[in-house]
């Protein structure tokens, strides 16, 4: 059985890396990322929790509290 609200993907905290509820993501949009769960690439990608855009590894290292590391 799927978790409630899982049809649009999962929400993850950029600070702790843990999965959070949609309500938590709505309260903290600058430090959470909602992903569609469709990333099937190989390799590592870094995404900004603020803009939602993919960023470089250097940017991710400079801003660890607002960047999520996605492993393909």
C-alpha cells in the first residue's frame, strides 16, 4: 500500500536528507525538495531546494543546507 499523497512523488529535507510529509514540505519550501521519483539516470546530481534547479558539485558543497544530493 502506497503512502498517502505519494502520487506526486516524495518530499525530502535538504538539511537532514530524511523524507518528510507534504505538509512539512509546504511549511518549509526553501529547505525541502519534492521529487517525482522518475530519475533513472546513473551518477550523482545536486539540486537546489530553493530554486529546484540542478547545480554543480561546488555549489552543493558551499550550500549543504539547501542542496539535495540525488543518486541515480
